């Protein structure tokens, strides 16, 4: 799920806590400085402008302090927002860099390894794992096949 935290200009991913393969360990949530600008980019993940709890994760024997945040917002119940930088993120088969894509202003072509079949009246006309997905604002995903 994409989440825009208060005062953030880019979204972050909130993932189902049940899908994490490593336990969450509560950690201190640092208070943001008082003299910050009204909007922040994808920096200082540890500063949150809503109630919730920060967590650390242990990945491959390394403790990543404060890289997860569980908001107290009931609309996000069961989800944890993860910091961007320490992890590798992919959409379809393509790396996503910087931050999640904004679905309200988007034109993206992504190579996909998904199996796509086209059939008519039970007859398969195309079957591929090499399609390209076209994501555009306010339009359903379109698939282009080789």
C-alpha cells in the first residue's frame, strides 16, 4: 500500500506486517526538530509526524535500527511503513529507485516476468512471460506482448 505520511512529499510503502520474514523489535522513535520546513523529501525516515511505534529489523545478522514504523492510524492496521534506503525494491521485474512511483502522476513501462495469456472463446492466442506493462495515471494497466 502506498502511504503519504504527514509532511512528506513522496509516498512510502506500507507492507503487511504478517509478510515480514524477520521479527520487529521496538526502538525509540526520535522526535523531529522543531525548525523543520513544512514539507520533507525522502530523508530522515526516523522522524514521523503521526502517532505510532518505530521498530528495528535484523536482516542477515545485521540490526537495522529504526527502519520500520507502525502508524497508530486504524486505516493502516496490520501494516508497517519501511524505510527506503536499506532495501532493494522492485515493481514487476524492474528496480524502483528513490521512492515508490506516484500513481497520480505516472507513465511507466515495466518489463514483467508475469505470465500473461490472451484467449478468445477458450482458445489461447498468446502466452508469454516477456510482456511490458504500461502504467499511466487514471488508466488501467495495459500489457504489450512480444
